């Protein structure tokens, strides 16, 4: 799979991608930052404090995950 561009500002993620961290494994490395885990389960959304990428959980919040 080719590397994905991590300059997109909104990325949808699925339950299978949890626990969520930024950058994602498929992101390109040239502008990556240290890995940071993002709590997304309760609200269904998270913003990376390093790059500002906005993540949305498909199907919304999942408190029971």
C-alpha cells in the first residue's frame, strides 16, 4: 500500500484502527512527528496537538470500546 498524504486535515477512522495514534502507519514520513495516542472513543472526534489533523470515528462515539 502506498504511503498516504498526512497533510489532509480531516481523516475518518474505523474501530479496527483503535487505539488511535497520529501519525497513522500509512502516513508519509517526511513531515511526521512523534507518535501521540488520541482519545476518540467517548466523543467520536480528536485533534492531534502536533499537526492539527482532525480525526472522526466512523459511526460516532463508542463508549463501550
